């Protein structure tokens, strides 16, 4: 594996870094304090091409590889988790999943406006009684002529109240059979579809999180993603994509906490000398370095497998597990190093600590990933082939069209 970034990857990294630190950083503390999502962020990310970064050029995307997506997520979360979540949901959970499972007609209809930011997408899997236990979802659908009627409630959905398109999952009959679950592309404005925003969250306060409520929502048959009964497979493949971005984002958080702690430790003095000279402070900083560097390698490894078109459920799970643990530990240590100031929002480390706890829960809880890794090691878990795989990079559509 070549660890050197290409010129294009470095350019993406630098562009997103300048945008995040130059345009988002000055806004984030007020947004966090006010628990307010700023739609301008979506508009600006669309203008810069960040939303379609790793979607094929054929569909007006940037045509970049999956590592570039990870680099962008790292830079966005260096500022705040809420900004990285946009790419995780819109681009990874929905965009990459459409690349994998959508028909050519669906790709033309949905990927083009998604790549430019003309339409924002959300991922509707979690329900009040179903999170990591996907098979427990209760949303229902039934066929009626040339359409499907969907009913049910989704909760803890990022971008729920600002999205134009929803990838939602529902089952045909009650029970726990995953083969009864199907996936649908639901457009805002359909009768019976309502959304809401949730407030008073512990973290990710600058992001939009809410619910989706469906009451006999009529969805045309051509908006079925994949085939009936493939919803569970589609959801699992989407989570593979999303976990890469969460891992990359948590890596950026660890870096932010490390750099903030180094700066503060050199400036703050106790007992007549900078706290950077105290060994226990050095220990915490060394732990941040270890967590950051190992997390960066793990998400780059997972991205390289995706670039080859290989399934990497084990690797994305491990990257997510390790990076989220490292990000949380880095944030906790950073608050400790900052002392009383770390307990306020005058410094960003307290916000990172609040955000870090959420990352350990979504895209599969820490406990789920521990069980997954144990299952792979013990031989009780293996990945079955999917009908559709994520396309390798360069994307076949771009190669065929002479755009790669």
C-alpha cells in the first residue's frame, strides 16, 4: 500500500481544510450554542463540489476516489462533527449506495442533483425501537398497483428536516425476517410525509437531527431501490460506506484535540513552568498521537480496499471502532489538559468531547463493532457476497465515457 497522497488528493485535502477552517470555524461556536443548523453550509459545500466529491463525473460529481472522501471528512470534523455528518449521510450513506444499487435511470434522476447539491439526501433506517438491531424495524409497506404505500416513523435521522430525498427502509410483513425489508427513494412533498427537528442533544448541536413520519406515503414503483427483499443487504452495504467516513471524521477530531492540547500545554504554566514539561501531560499527548496516527492508517486501509472494489465490512468496522475510541479518549484528555477552561466552550475541546460520544453510538454502537470483530476472529462471522458491489476507482462509468 502506497501511503503517499497523490497531487489530486492533496489538493482536495487542502481545499476542504481551507474551507473548513476559514469559513466554518468562525461560525461553529455560535451554531453549537444556539443548536442551529445553517443551510448556507449545504449551499457552500455544493458550490465547492464537496457534496459530489467521490461521485462519478458522468453524474456531475468530482470523480475522486474513496480516500479523498475520507480526507475531506477528516478536515470537516477537525472543525465539528456536524459538518462531517453531511458528507457521511448525503454522500456516503445515500450517494455511494445509489452507485451500488440504483438503476441507470435512478442514477440519472438522483445522483446528478445530489452531486451538485441541488438536492440533499438523508438516510432513514433508525426507528424509535430499532437501531443497531435493524431487523427489528417496524415501518411497513404494501403494493398498490404501480406504487408502494409506506407507513412508519424514523428517528435520529441526520438532515431529516432539510433533505429533499430520503432513502428509507420498510418491511412487507411484521416480524424479524430481514428478507421482508425493502428500500425506497422517497421525495419530499409527497402527501403523508412529514419531518421534524430534535433539540436539546448532548452533542452535534450544529447539525440537523430529526424524525421522518410516513402515513400511507405513495411511492412510485420506479423508486424501489434494488429488488423487493434486498433492503437489509442495501442497508448493510450503506453502513459499510458510512463507517469509513465516521472513522475518518473521528480521526480529524483526534487531530484537533491533539493540536489544541499542544498549543495550550506550551502556553499554560503551573509551578513555574509550562505544563508541557510535566510527564503526565506528555503521556496524554503521546496517547493522542498514537490514537491519531493508527486511526489514520486504518481508515486509509479501508479506503484502499474500496478503491479496488473489494468488500471491506471487517475493515470499516475496525476503523470505526478504533477511531471513535481514539477520538473520545483524545477529547477527554484534551479537556483534562485544558483544566477549568476545558470545561467551558471558550475552547473547542469540550464540544469535541460532547460530539465524540455520539460517534460511538451511530453507524453501529461500540458494542456491535466489538462483537463483529470477535466474530471475524473466532470464525463465527463471514461476509456473504452481495448482488451489487461498490464500483472500483476509477469509476467504470467515467472510464467508458472517457472522463476518468
